[in-house]
């Protein structure tokens, strides 16, 4: 199909143009041999476990498993809590239907039609060939982020297994010396004046100045405060004109930050996370390394490297996006455990909650932007994985677009939405259990921070004698999820690199070693005293800006591909000549506009992010590499094209 289209462009009557430019015929042949070689009965984009419908099912379940693991990530629950659960889910459904599902559909179509991965899928349009490089950079940066977060959660697993007393049940000072938390009295005035923020060691007047932070629950959804007792105390206060003597208690630590980030730090769970696990300090010093986290990061990358070597030994080469089908059950088990932990903790609080979720916790546009961002995130948008899955599915569609893809794509998005809803529900219930979070100065909206979810989960796992067991299960699941996603992203980037420079296949393991060691070295930047703020800044910029930007580039390029008669006819065949053409034509009018809207909304939200502005600007270095990749490659192709025309003349 692709070759016939190119031949039509390059007939004797046509004028050579950059859009039909081919200057690597020999390399293209090598690329086809090395990147689409069949290992027994199955294309190597999908794995080597049987052919026919069994192999096809393996590809689809592998793609579903990847999306399900992405729904486990902290970004989903953080967006749901900061935006309000119901508002978030409403916009997430709309974003999936209007943007994420069709975009994933077309990415798989493109992979099937071109029989290529991200590096070759756009070679029919050399002006857009650099999109593959942008996807590769985006995937590698995301892999670095995932491995770092996996290292953080792995520390929780280690402590859960090795410590007789869980470390997030007591406090430590900035020299990491442990001490017991103190009980802080919470009165009615504090509960009314603040949401998820309390002053420790401040006067009653200072409490009024605290800026509240919203995590999507009702004002009176406190763990240790009865809704009825609050109303009764209010009546007493109005009758006696005196301060209510009805007191509640929470455990707090003495350590405090004078700045707004991190958001929550005074209760033991947040004290452990910020003071000990990530060793956050206010000076954002990148010269002092957090040694335990350094070792954890090195261990995570070593595990990932060993997985790549093991796959090479088992199959004789790397198998792109090969995921065992049974992995799809892990996110379901994990979210069930999270919900169980949250409900058990909630049930232990008699009459504590009457109204749990509240709507409109953030500005409506910011909530919409979060939903659009998460929809793209859990559908693997801009990572290149779905293009490779489409390439693998071509093996089962006789060289055409898979006719079963349309219906299965709807089921794919439906299951991911269900997973997201369950995860967000569990996180929201944990937030209700977590309830009151004191801070020593003031609170800021958590509109871009995500890692505060990790200590919130640790508090949610405290279930009497089962606390160690539940903590191991929850944080092992998070660690496994982030490692799995990072593993797929690294292989996707390697696949793209080998498509651009196919001769590197002969030095495959050297390339793998270079990529792993380079990414490991960059990850160590996050294992410093200011590393967690930089990590969240890079994550916010790459997820909020780089991801929709790459999606927009893909859509612009696909508009040109869509004009191809072969591409249109294949989609009509796949949908049995129904109204697909008119439907897709309508979608092309909407999807690029929605993607551009997502990009603009996230840019506006990031302008008021709570992370330090200096680190946000530092994070744009990775974004800059993604942005310039496509135009630099286009200029290079134009130069090569003009030089060859000059030599021919």
C-alpha cells in the first residue's frame, strides 16, 4: 500500500517534492528486515507466543495491560482529588470520547497501514519524519520519571518488609533522628476556617490567615470529627458565646518548611516522605545526594537492564512492546486492595462522614485540562507504543487495517475508564480517611503536584496488624506498575532508534547499555535534596505540554496521510464500507482543535503551578528537545533533498 502510493507520486509525469522524498532506499530495506522480521509465526512487534487469533489477542491484551498500569499512576488520583471526583470523571469521559479514543484509534491505524514503528511511520512525509524523534525523546524522559518514582515506592516496600514499626507512624527531624509525634488539639474554629490545613504552634488568629487547599472532599469530612458533633458544638458556641470545648486530636511533627512546597509535611506520613525518603530541603541544593534513593534508582535501572538482556537471550533479539497477557489482572487486583484498605479505614470512623465528594473544587477550565491530560496519558498517547501495536496487528489483518479494531477500541477505553474510576474512588476515600493535614505556614493548591499521593496511600494502609502486609502489597504494585511502563517506554525508544539508524542493530547491546546508563545518570539528578521538586516539575511539563504537542504534530501529519487513497480505502474496507469516511472526516475537524485547546489550557495552568518557578524553567530543557526535534529533522531532509536535486542537475 505504502509502496504503491509512493510509486503513484513518483511516476514519470510527477514533479519530485520533499513530501515524496526518498533518500534511504537501501536503509529502508534493512529497516524492514530488522524491525519487522517474524520470529516463529508472529511479528516481533507483538511477542513470540503463538500465531493466529491467539497471537492477535496477545497484542490487544498487552496494549490493555499497558493502559491499565498507567491508570495506577499517581497522576490519575492526584488529578481526581484536586479537581473534585465527579467533575473529574465527567470531563474524563468526555475527553476520552472526543480525543483520546479516536487518537489512539488513528495511531493504531497508522502503524497497521505503514507496517512501521514511530521512526518510519511518517517517512512518507519527510517534512514530518522528525515526529518519531520527538516521540523517542518523550518516551525516554517519561521512562526516567517512571523509574525514579518506582525507586521511591521501592523504599516504602523495603521499610514495610524490614522495619518492625512502620516509619510513617513516627517522626524524624532533618538529621533523620526519630521521635514520637505530638497530639494536636483541633477545635471547631480550626475545622471551619481551614480545609486540609491546620496551624501547629500558632495563635488562633493566625489560623484564619491560612489559605486552604482543596482535594475534592467536603469541609466536614474529617477522620476524627463527627458531623453531628460539629453541628452540636456550633450550637453550643452560638448559645454560650464562648469557644467550644469539643476537641479532636491528630498526630503532628515539629519539623516545618517556610516555603509553600511541599504542600503537606507535618503529619508523620508526610514527614517521612519529604524529610527522609526524598530528603527535600528548602535550598533546592542539587549537590547533596540522597544515598538510599541513589541505590534504589540504580537498582531499578539494573532490573530493567536485566529484563532487556533476558529478553534478548530468550528470543535472540528484543521483542518490541512484548507484554504478558496475564499482567492485565495486576491493576485490577491492586485497585481492589486500595479500595479495601480505604473502606476498612473509613468504616473504623463512626459517624465521621456525611458528605464525601464535592463538585467544582478547581476552576472549570483547569479541571477540564486535567481530564484531557489524563485521558491522553492513560491511552499511551504520544509515546509511540500504539503505533508499534498497530504494526504488530498488521500481521493478522492480511496487510490491511484490522476490521475488528473499531469495536475493541471502544472496549479498551471503557475498561480504562472503569479502572480510572475505581482508582480515583479508592484515592478519594483514602483522602477522606487522611482528612486533616497540618502545615506550619500556609497551603497552596495542589494543581500540578502528584507525589503527595504516595504518603497519603501509606496512611491508608495502616490497618492494625495488617499494616505491614497491606503496605507491601500497595507499594509493590506501584513499583511494578512504574517499572513495567518504563520497560515498555525504553523498548519503544530503542525500536525508534533502530528504525532511524538500522545499522545500530549490529551493536544492539551497546546501544541498550548506553541508553540505560545515560538515563540512570540523569535520574540521579532527582536523588538530591531538591530533586523531588525538579521531578514533579519535569513530570508536569512533559505530561502537560510535551504530550499534547506531540499529539498535535501526529494529527497534522495524519491529515496529510488521510488524503492518501490507499489509507482511505483501507479504512472503508475495515469498516465494511459504512459511514466511516464521513465520520472520520468530521473527527479530523474536531480532534486537532481539541488537542490545541488541551495544550493551551495546560500552558495556562502551568503558569500558576505551585512548584518553584526556577525548577519549572529548568524542566523546559526536556520540552525544548521534543519541540525542536521535528523542525530540525525537517530542515535536514530539505537540505538533503535540495542537494540531491542540485547534483542531479
